[in-house]
């Protein structure tokens, strides 16, 4: 299938504004039929008129529907090559397979529990070693680098404590030591920050979250600007086989078209919810990059276009986080984030339950911590729901 890349008034898609890129960037329509929604090519294999004459051979190696979403993420992240996977962890696993036994990686101390589990139970067993550090501390990151180190891996904002690392500073440090800088950009999305523009080599997304946005697809994405890295990642995508299927590729691209609209609603609601929580006496501590009292506020303001829609907070001693989240009626008790619906969870019992308690506590993830993904419901309903849940703690 032939596709087109749009040019408007001489502008390539990479020069368009973000919302326009989402609709017209990458491979946005089918040149042969004019279909404005890329068709779902549920085909495992493709006819070859003559040997090597068809662009597509086998869907694990390449599929027109998947190629469309891969080109879109490359466009909006300002990369040159994008890759779509069956989950965020499949994307992370493929990137980690760039390395081999004996290689060392410096990794952030506050990462998604599934990433920690994969590192601890899979890649350590395969002979890789890891040093866990607070990536906000550049001196600590540099001190952790050894002759075997190949990469620095971070999240910013982190999951679930929303720590903000100076991304450009980490990329500069990595390149000073000839290392790769790799970031999971899930919590921010390309709407809020573009790490490739800050010098990062590889950007990863759990696209099930803000990019998909509708709680109806599990997917992962990887983007790079470096052609050689793109070749290596593409080889591993095909060799390991954790590719995104055509149906899910179509769902993801459809969801991405409204990312800008959704993010503006998420951000506005998050600011209102933060102000509400900040004033509640039941809240002992709050984690939000847009809090002027947050030690990372200046860095967040410098590198983020908005402060995101994730808020974590701890209740005062003696108040049960489980009781609180189970009393909510509009906000949904569920894992995941970035959905249209507001989602809430207790990390110690849910997303980060796989991390040993002593390791989790050392990283600052308390048993009482609550993580809230602020959705796009009417803010008055969200605030009313939080109010009644707080009131329920007094009974």
C-alpha cells in the first residue's frame, strides 16, 4: 500500500503545530483510496508479484497499519524512526536487548514496578548489572558509571513519586561517557516534553496510557533520531517479535489524533485537583511537579509544557488509603493511567507490589501513598467525589 506524507504551504509534517501533526503527520491517509482512516490490514503475509517486489512480506516484519502509527510517533516526538510493540514492557524489553551479558546500566530509583521486575527477574539473570540511583543527583549518576556501563535509563516524571530529572543534563552526562540516554516518557507524553530535542537517544512510551487514551489498547512505542540505533531496534523488533497487531495499531493511531485536546483537559483538571488536595488537612504530603513548593519545580517549569495530570499524595497517619480509594464513586479504582476517566490506586498494593517492601520504602514509596491519574470529567464532579471520600474517613 502506498501512503502519503502531507505538506501544507510548504511545511513538512515535522514543522506543523502539534495538533496538526496528530491529524496530518506521518502516514496520515491511504494514497490509493484516499481513506482518511488508515485501513486495518489483518494480513499475516503479502503476495510477492516477483521476488523482492513488494514493500511488505510478513506482518511481523512490516504491516501498513502498524507503519502508520510508527511514522506518527516518530513525527510528534521529533524522531526519525518509530517502532510499535504489543505492550510498554515489550518495548522496554526490546530496548534492553540492545545490551548483553556483562553490560551495566544506571537506572532511576523510582521507576514503574513492571520495569523493576523485568530488570530484577529477567535481565539480571541474563548477566546484566544495574545500579539504582536518584537521577536528579548528577554527581551520584556519574559516580555510578563504570567501564562496563552502556546506558542511563530514567523516567521523568517518575512513577509514582513524580520526581523531575533535568533531562538535558542527563543526556549531556551520558554522551560525555559515550553512553546511551534512554527515557520512559509515558507520564509526560510528547505533548508535554520531547526528550529527543533535549539530547536523549531513545524514548519509550507505554502507549496504553495518554497516547491511546481510551483504555482500549495495550501498546508500547520506541522512537530514536539516530539512524544506526533505528536499524538495531528495527532488527530486534523483528527478531524478538513483540510487534503491535494491526487492529491495535489502528486503535492507537485513532486515539493519538485527539492527544492535544485530551491533554489540555487533563492539565486543567489536574491543576484544580492539586489546589483542592493542597488545602485538605487529611493530606500529609503531595507530589505534583506544578507545586511551587516541590524541589523539582524549577526544572519542571524549564523542560515541561504543562505539569502533567498525575498527582500522588499521602494521607495523615492513621487514615487508611484503602478506605479512601474504595469510597470514591466517580474516580475509578484501577491500575493504569492517562485514560479519559480518572483512575486511582495504592502503588504499594498494586502497580509497585512486585518491588520488595524494603526497596520500595528506601525509594520513598510509602504504604500510605495514593496515585491519582486525573481524567477529563467535569472538575466539579471530581472535587465533589474527593470531598465525600475524605468525609468518609471521619466516620
